């Protein structure tokens, strides 16, 4: 399985507490999430398109998949292990 980048993990993590795993359109600073990040997550199977937004058809509304949840958990475990000096 491919490993998500920091940007991808940041994006995917924000879907964890949301109903249905809805992923954000904007980051914490109010900036639109880079479409390349969204498309890469879809391609990896970590996110899936959820529904079309009739008011903004160019926005890609997605939700977290089970693979996305697993990728975030694996990333978190790897970061914790590295901080403890475990390879």
C-alpha cells in the first residue's frame, strides 16, 4: 500500500470525526484544498467522490474510505514509532 504524504494525511484526518467521513473542501486557514491532493487520495482509494454540489459543480465533495482510515492510522503509528526511535 502506498503511504500518504503529510498534506494527504492532513486532508484525510479531517474526515475522521465527520458524519459519513465527509472530507473538507477548505483547510484550517480557509484555503481551498489542492485538487491534486484530493485526486491523489481518490486514486489511492483513500477517498471517494460522494455527491455533486449543484451550486459549485467544480467542487469535488468526497468522503473517507475504510482504506483512508487505515492509511491515516498506519501513518500515525509510523510517526509515533519514529518519535520513540523505533525503525
